[in-house]
C-alpha cells in the first residue's frame, strides 16, 4: 500500500512553494485539521435536529444548540488562531474581518465560507467548506488590516475546498496544479486520491438554478436555450444540487459549467467573490478551466468590500467561451 497523507504531501511539496519557509504548509495542515473536526460535527447533524432539538433552541440537556454554519465558523476560526501562521480571518459568517491579537507576526490571512450549501444539511445532500489564503500586505508585527483581505484573486497564495458527501474530500491548489485528498475514516487521514486534477475542456453538462430563467440576460437565456436544444443533437444534461461546492466538484472532475448570473432577487449575483468565487476560480484555472463574471476574469476583479457579490460562469473552457460568445 502506498498511501500519501495530506500532511506528507504538503511536506514533500513544501520546497516548491513560492514561500518555502514552511508557514503556508503549516497553515494548510491546520485547515485540514479544522475540516476533520467540521466533518465529525456534520455527521451528527441529523441527530441535532431530530433528537436533540432544532438548531438555535435549547436541547434536551438544556444546552444552546447552535446552527452548523456557526459551529463550523468557530472551529475554523479557532484552528486558524491556534495555527501561528494566520494573522486574521474573514468569514461569510462574520460581519467584519477578525485580526488575531496574539498573531501579529504571522504572514497570512484566510477568508472562508465555513459551510457552503448549508440549507442542504436538512436533506442530507453534500455541503462544503471553501477557503482562500493571501499573504498579508500590511507590516509584520502589527495587527492585520482590511487591505490584507481586499486583494484580487490572482494574488491568492492558496485556495481549496472540502466536500462533505458520501466521502469527504479536500481539494486545494497553491498555484502549481490541483490535488485532491479523500478522508480515510478508519485512520482519520486525508490521503492523496486525485493527483494533478485536470478538468475536461468540454462536457455536455450545465449547472444552474434555472427557475430564475425569466430574469436572466439574453446572453444567458441564449446559452440555456442552446443547452436544451435537441433538434439535431443530444441536449445537455442539467445537474444542480444547490450547493456550490458539490456542483463545482462534479464539474471539476467530469467537466461542465456552473452558472450563477444576476437575477431579480440578486442583481449583482448571489455568490460571494471573496469566500466562494475567488477560491473556486483559482482552482478551476489551475485545473485548466476558466472563470469569469461575464465581463472579466474573476481573478482580476479588484474587491471593494469583504462581502461583495458577483455573477459567475465557471467550468470547462469551451463552455465558458461558448457562453461569452
Ligand atoms: P451558503 O449556504 O454558503 O449561503 O451558499 C449557498 C449558495 C451556493 O452554495 C449555492 O450554489 C447557491 O447558494 C444556491 O442558490 P439557489 O438556492 O438560489 O440556487
Ligand atoms: Mn456558500
Ligand atoms: Mn455558507
């Protein structure tokens, strides 16, 4: 048996990182640890609702039951603060960024969506965690600032996601390709299962909330119509879970396009640039795919606020090109 664990892989590839001093490696290991804890907590989610009481209520033991988004947020925040390599975080679940008082000497900030697709938990569909890592731009030795977080996606030092599905898998990039690690539950280790992931250039799969069709632009409507047109060809397959991590993961491995355009309810798009689109765009490009907002490359967008939303078309190169044409 030739198992390569995540920690082993990180150690082996450490010298290839732009910053070969080990801090980024340490940070990635800590994110791996946090996701194992989240994975454990998620596996008890059904019990929380059905037996222990609804989230945000008092459970039968008289304890406050927190929503899983908040539990995952706190786990990641704690692990990153303990890490020693992270001077601050920003999260979809926090109103503002959090600077770690005791980590002024650390070099990195991490932005994350602690639990993506969280409404899927009630129906036991896959959910995920998404993370994005930047090297700070403020001076080391001081508290991190908003400028450390509001950097364009092309400056990410690393990005990744964890999908909690029929298996749990962690996928990440540091700008040198994309690798996937499946959690082997009996030993509690992420093991390299998908080395050097490359996404197919083309596939006949699209993924979107098509219920919003009437509020799409003509460009998006035309693309959807093309996908459904089966007059002289086989129509595309529509696959939509409603959990970006899960839809993205399928497209990454099998090819396809994930689309979240502007809609009546979300004129600027629904997904968040910093916690969802930037990290996924970095991964997709590293796997050979593409990500745009319809006007420019996602990774080139200059962010102006932490919780900024954007439209996103992400996936196999030919499909993203087709939509843009
Ligand atoms: P989150 O659970 O972190 O708020 O994200 C939900 C997002 C994303 O995961 C998913 O692709 C999208 O919302 C689904 O939106 P619709 O329900 O509008 O299709
Ligand atoms: Mn999300
Ligand atoms: Mn979320």
